[in-house]
């Protein structure tokens, strides 16, 4: 009978005790085995060049809005200078490895181009943010039964801006292409953000926007706006979380092969060693 010694010999930490994030839920939905390898076994994976570039875009947006919140808005040139000053130290700290100097310079320029394009598209009268990169934590209380699931939900609001009837949640996402953004595909993220905001502020959002920064040759900025979350969305979220916790309790992490395997960091290593 086949075994999987490369995984079974790893020390196992208690499951279901750590805070739960949207990223964990989303990873489990995509592939339970990938969740196990990343979050349970803690198998390290190298940071890809594209992932690092996206991280630097998020850092630039964070810096831009923090300065705007402080009443000191930045120009595109200011933001490009910030990226140049931070790039080398951030690359060293992340452990990213570029294939060549040419690849790194291209990634650096693409980061600056994306941020510059974003600033060109931002309305000149955009209000001062209420929150920038605010991490929130909330107990998971089932909306129907009132049961406390025993672990908190954690997440970060990229941006919270005021509107006439309340706050608008904005989430940023760097993507490779401008594909249609189905609400169902984003539903778990939207519900998590709304749940965290409601717990922290005691009031609902006016809506949620996902801003996609598309890293095509000519950068594109695409906003997708969704209505405020309703009771049914939170019920569906908790149904998913309960199914996730059930897998955790049973230590059931079956692999789920699909097109995502093409770019999975574990495909040719730990996943290939998995014996079921």
C-alpha cells in the first residue's frame, strides 16, 4: 500500500484553532490538498516574480492612500520614486529570484506603469479615506443559530471610503488579464469583507468594489461594483466555513485537479508525492 512519508513525517499543529482568513478558505475551495501543504504542513514555496510585482503594487497603493489620508497626496512621480527606493530591500526580504536583470527591470517598470495608470484613472475629487490597509478580526457567530464556531475571522480592508449613505469597501487585485468578474466567483471574499466591517463598525457597507489592475502591455484599470451583502450571503458563507471545518476536523485533504494545477507551486513536488 502506498504511503506519503514526505508529508506524514511533518509535525502537525492543532487544526481549527488559528484565525481563519479568506485566503485560507479560497485555497481550500480550490484544492484541499494545497491547503494542507501550505497551511498545515507549512511547506515553503518560493515567491514568483509576478507575485512579488503584485505585492509591490499593493505596497504602492497603500503608501499613496496613507499619504492621502494624512492630507499629503502624491503624484505619479512621487509614487515611482517610492517604488524605486523600496524595490531592492523588498526583493531581498521576500527571497524572490528573477530569471535575469532584464526580467527584474521589466517587472519594476510594469509596477510603476500600473500605479501611474491607476492614478490617472482616480477621480480628482476622490474623498479622503476612512481606513487604509486596516486588519480586522471578528468572532464567527452563525447568523441562524447564534453558535460561536470557536475561531475568529481575520482580514484586511484595503480601502474604506465615505459615501453619502455609509462606507464603501474597496479591494485591490492585480491580474494578468481582463476577464469578466462574476459575482459568484468573488462571493466569499465579498461576504468576508462585509462581515468584518459589520462587526467592527456595527453598520453595513453601501457597496463593495473590486478594483482590478490588469498587467497587460497597456495597463488597464477595471472597477467591479457589487451591492451591499444581504442575509443570504452570510448564510452561504457560513455553510462554506462549516464544510471547511468539517474537512479540518477529519484531516480530509483530497487533491482537486483542474486548470489551476498549471501554475501551482506544489504540482511537481509534494502534490506528486501524495498517495491519498
